[in-house]
C-alpha cells in the first residue's frame, strides 16, 4: 500500500522548481500589503438566566452569558487569491500555531499572506481568545511539557532527534512550551464544528487547513458545509470518519487504542467531493514501539492510509504524504513551523496549484 | 479644581483641525503596508516538578510547566514612527478591545497602524491567548452581561443612554458581549507588571495605552521601567498610586469604596518624569447616584483628578480629559471603539504630537 503513495509524493515534490523555492525565501523582505484586517466572534450560544436584572444588587437573575463562540483574526492582502485559507490549531494549542515560529521565523500566517492568500486564524470555542465557555471549567497547572515534547516528536526528552527540524536553543523551547494553552471546559464536537461551519457561511468558499486534533473536526465540518472546497491536514490525530459498515478495527499502539468512527454513508460521501491532502512528518516508527510518544503516530499514519484508501475507493481524492518518503527528513508534529517550513509551504502551494485552487 | 482641566481639554481638542479629521477618515481605504508582523510570549515563570520524567508512564514527575507569560501580537508598518504603541486591555477583556469594533469598524489597532505607529497588542498573563496559568483556576459561567452593560455605560439595561456612541443593533451587542473572556486564575500584580516591563525591555522605548483595569497596572509598570515614555489611559479604574503620607481617603460610591494606594515617594516620583493623559467618557454623574454602574465612575474620575493634581504638584505632566467637558458626548467606557473613535484617536494623535512623541 505504501509504494504508490510514496511515488505520488515524489511527483508532488518535483512540482516545486528550485528557483520558486528561492523566490519564496527572498520575498520575505517585501512588505505585506493588507487590504483589510480585523477580528470577530462567530457561533456560540447564549445562556439566558430567568428573572429580572436588578441594577442595584446585580445578582445573576435576568442576566445573559454569551459563550462557546470561535474567535477569528483575518487579514486580506491586496489582489487576493480566489479562496481564503482558514487555519485551525490542534489540541492544547491556539492560533499561535500558524504565527511566528518558536525560533522567531515567519509561520504560515505570513508565508501565505505573502503568497496572496487571505488568511483567517481561528481559536476554536473554549480556547485562547475564545475562552468564554458555557461550561464550568477547572484548570489545573499540571506539569506536562516533557510529555508533549515526546508526543510532538521533537525527540525523546531530554534528547532531540538527530537532524530534527527544530532549533535546539533554550528560548525556542521556551516559546514552544508557551504556545500551549488550556481548554476552558470540555470538548464539544458539535459546538466546535458548528462554529467553524458558520465561519464558512460568513466568509464564503475557502480552504481549511487543520492540524492534529482539528483534523478530525475538519472532516466533520466539511460534511456540514460544502463551502469547504479543500482540506490540507497536518498530522491529523483522530476522528477519521468511515461509512457505517466499513469502519476498521481500532489500531493498538503503546499510547492506547486508536478508534475509527462511523457515519451514515451519505454523509461520508461528501468527503469524496473535495480534494484533501494529509502530511505526516518524520520519526514515526514502522513497527510497534514501546515509546508511546512516537507509537501513537504509527497508528495514526496507518489509520490515515486506511481512510485515504476508503475515501478514494468511493470516488474521492485524498493524498497521504509521509514526508520522509519524498526525501524530506526531520519534521516534527508541526511541519508548518519547523525549520524547513518554507519547503513545507511550497508543497502545499504546489498542491493547491495542481488542484486549481489558487 | 475642575475648570482649568476642562479648559486644557478644550485647547487640546482645538489642536485637531477639521480637514485632519477628514483625512484620517478617508485614508481607511488605503492598504496597510506591514514591514513585519508576528507574535511571541514574554515573561512568566516555570514550574519544575521534582523527579525524573518517565516516557512510558508519563506522570507529572520530572516535568515542567511554563505559564504566566503575556502574549503579544505586533505589526510594524513601513516607515514607522519613533515610538511603538503597546495596547493593554482591561478587566475581563483581551486584545479584541483594540481590534475591530463591536459594530465592525476599525479599532485602534488599524487606526494607529494607518497613522504609522507600530502596534503591539497584548494579552496580559492568564488572559485569552496567554491562558496558561501557574495557578489552579475554577471558571464558572455566571450570567453577568447586564452588569457589564451598566458598568461599561452603554446605558441602564435594557435601555441605551440617549445619544450613546454605541450602535444599538443586536449583532453589535452580541460581538460586544463575546469580547469578554475570563481570567485563568487570580490577578497577580507583580506577575502582570513584570511581564509588561520585560516587553518594554525587549522592544525598547515606547508608549503605553491602557484601559480601565490596566490603568493602575500601567502606573505600576511605568515605575518599574523607564522605557515607558508616556501613557495614554482610557478610563483607569483603580490602582492610583500616591506618595506614602499623601494617600487620599477612599471615595465612597454606590458600588463600594474606591481606595488609593501608597508607594514610597522615590517610586512615585518616577511618574512625574513622563507625560500622561487620561480620558473619561460621558454619562458619569456629578453627584452620588444609587446606580452603581455609573456611580463607580464618578468616584474614579474624582480620584483621577486628585491623582493628577498630586503628580503635577510634584512636577509631573498629567492631563485629565473628561470628554463631555470638551464637547464630545455619548462616549462609553470604551471610547477607542465607540462610534466616534476616529475623533477620539485624533485627540490622542494631537496629544502625542504636542508632546513630541510622534
């Protein structure tokens, strides 16, 4: 199963000529021309407390609470391309994922603005600037960063993977750990995907760029809203949706069981109507490994391939690119902010061009 | 005491010629030329849990937790002015304060970028995108928005003040309420002001723009860091710092007692070294009022005047502008996002020009 996918990856990579790569790098010195920029809340719900508001005592009676919205910051460059990019962070992260990289270089926000795309950075409901949650939340400062260092495949703490595309100075790690921010209350898939679907209703047709946890939410949102014209997904972690009756068995790994989910076939078929590309980075073991930090990704990559095969069997257009198989080494769980992120962005640009989405 | 201050306000307003106002409005159609933009965490601390990290069991032993930093998004326009503006939200708010207004117009972020200022939007530690708190936090979704409607002087719920500079449509109120976001854990003045002081160490000399709760934090930060060259403060709410021995009595109001704080005189004197301007909006009663939503502001305005007199008596340069006294009516607690925010921005521009800070 792997070989044809790897070959396709090589074809994709070869679409990026070397001088194009050079141009993308040197254009960093040009100013970014912003036609307009701004922010708004989208989606969410309102708690309406019964009773009458007392302006003197100011008890909760008769008061409201607006929460569970997403928060979006957008920038529209001059002479923008047809479809905007909506960038959606993963678990425990926020829009910072796409902003300045931990080592201080430009992230996807700036890279794709410079390439003429409108960029919408989102914080999903109950995260970061969208922190007003309708659910009671208890947030405990539990030390967990070495766990994430391993899960995000920077290395095996305290060692960095040889050749990892991540700067090994202290301040980079400081910035990287400070990208983590808690969920305020529980995850509610409907609340989250409804908000993102409403975002596409507001801005019109566009391309969704997901990472990790938002990968699965992205498939669910694309089923809800046909204005999502394509998905670029970096290291989707869970929530792969199969037709009921075709759901594969869970994939055991040393981090637990990776489950697939079933949806009615008519919903699943909506995922066959749009082009989708999925990227995974390096240091994912080929065989079961006792280190759960990396072994979970073996299962997820395997699941992504099962899913890709299933969508494509039903007429879809999913490509899974395992970056080392096309000769791109050392990428972590965050390829878009890794040291070679311009190269990674070039792959995405080429794919959008190939699919006539630019 | 009021008269000379009001007259000074009139002089300031007259410095903004009408065609300047027109120019500022029409330039909204031009693109914003961004030399560079990005984001980073600044300040904060690290919890280091004793023990050795176990990559298999992944318990908290031997793990770290980076928290209590501020989060900053900055934009540097082409041909930027000498001093950047650091914009700091108030209580229960985040950087949205300065972004798109609730009714969808440009806020201070865009207005001052267009006027050539570098703009740094900050989320203080434990707020919004800086939500990683080293303190345990329990966050309850208590309906409270009618309380804030009154405190923020939009009106007396459910009525808007006649002539209020706030759009009365439903979506504006929806966006406005969704600007509220919780604090993750308690307020820690040292944690907060240390982070902002470190921000000025990083970016160099600049101008601090505060709102409401950050007003008091702003005075405390300016004592810590002489790189703060001026402060523009909108409706500072508390934390007025007087020399020990000169602290005025608390000012009673129907929302409680407004206390002044004492600091050693040598610290206080640092506040006499920089120009400071303070603005308050409309619908602040002149005499005690049973409505605590507005009466608290009577006390705060009175305290601001006592403070201004004290700083100036010691050789400082503080101006208090009560907007209705210079003929600008209807402003809420958020003058910088009110319907007349270009006019409000023009006052600030003129003051910066007058103080040779632009």
